[in-house]
C-alpha cells in the first residue's frame, strides 16, 4: 500500500510541538550565555604566557571538544547526582551541557580572534600611555570580537540543534514533545517532519540575523 502523507495530522501536531520551543530556546541561549562567559575566560587563559593558567584551560577545551555532548549530558544528569548526593533537574542538566560544550568551542573562537589582531595594535596602545589591560579591552578586544561574530553565530546554531539530543533525559524540548505526541497518535513521519521544519525555522531566523549583522559591517575590522 502506497504511503500518503497526512497533512492534517502534521497540522494538528503543531500546537503540541510548539510547547517545546520555549524549552529549546531556553536551553540553547541560557547555555550559550554561560558558554560565552566560559569561552572568554578559558580562551584568554589558553594564550596566557604562564603554563599554570594555560594547561587547565587546554585540558578543559580538549575534554569537552573531544567527547560527544550526548555523553556529557548523560554524565551530568545521571553521574553527577552520585557525587553531589541529590538529583539534577533535566533542564539544569541541559543548560549545563550546552554551557560546558559550547564554552570549549567558544574558547577556541576567542583565542583565534585575539591572536588574529596584529601586535602593532597593542604596541600603539602602550605608546599612548595605556596599560596592557586598558589596551586589550579598549583596542584589541573590540576588533577581535567583530571577527568572532560569524563563528559565534555558527556555534549558536550548532547548540540549538544539539538540544535535540536532550530528549534522552526527559527535557520537554521539540524532539521530546514529538516523541510523546507520536506515542499517542502513531504519526511518526508527519510529526518528525514538523519537528524538522520547526528547527529549520529557528536556525534560519538566526542565520538571517547574522547575515544582517554582517551586511551592516559589524564584522569588518
């Protein structure tokens, strides 16, 4: 028997699936905000001239870039409770996983952005009587940040898609909502089709924002 796509089933699933969008966005952008802070800290530590600061940063970056985010969230949700003695809420585990994982990648973006700025910029700031700290934050960092915007945007898109893995710990994001709906309606093809479209709408919207920023010249040096 030929398969026929049930458009009505797909349309009927949208309100229920849409309930997962706030969780997807909360986990994504909550985790990315923390990850950006971690990225600045460990990115700058990774280029510190003192090994005592550089090695821990390198270890963090390699561990979280070298292991799957699915393993990381499972460790946080199922493993850490044994250490802390209390359960961890799925939402907290999801945000923590995005934060730690994206932080490692953002650290490399920060490192690359800062090192891409010509050393003459620092020398110019020092020659004007600025301290090294003032020179970095007033001259080097603004230029480096402009160059970081495209890769930071790419990381944001990756992190949004990574939230689809968190259905394994029961977070009520898009995929989890889809799984629950499918269990009641047995319309897997139609529901996952809608889930994919909703993810595509979110990531395309973010991509359009990033392109607008680039067109405005905010990524130019």
